[in-house]
């Protein structure tokens, strides 16, 4: 991921990502899954991520 600068705003949101491109969850040490939603990759921990209905 790359940072961006637009109108004086610095895009540093990616430094807070804890799951993106990881193989194991930092909380439960379980495997991270990657799925595609609307053509974009999404990473999540199936154990820690709360399911929405």
C-alpha cells in the first residue's frame, strides 16, 4: 500500500492495519483468510471477526 498526499492531507491509514497481507492473526494466532468482494481483496480472521447478519 502506498501513502498519498492530497490537498494537504497525508494518507497514513495503512499504518493502523493489523490484518492486511498477514498469514496469522495477531490476537488468536489463527489463519487469516482472504476473499474477494466486489473485485477487491479483503483479509479477515474467521475466529475474531464478528459475523453480521
